[in-house]
């Protein structure tokens, strides 16, 4: 896989989401933790997409 999804930060954020989902199902995490993790995951994706768009714009301008 290439592109933003292959980014180590994205993979790490996905692992945290998976782990927190399991904890939530077992009653070891609460909804506020779940929402916080989802916001962090979304933020990580947005940063990586912004970075990828910047790199693409630089290539197009060259």
C-alpha cells in the first residue's frame, strides 16, 4: 500500500483505534476516551492528507 495510508503515523493511529474499540467493548474504556481517540485519528489523517496535497502541488508547479 502506498500513499497516506502507508504512513507510520496513520498505522499507529489505526492501532490505537482498534485497541480502544476492544477496550470499549470489554468495558475498560469509556465513550469520552473513544471519541478522543477518534478525533486524534481524524486529525492524523487530515495532517497527512494536507502534507500529501502539498507535495502534489509542488510537483505540479515544477
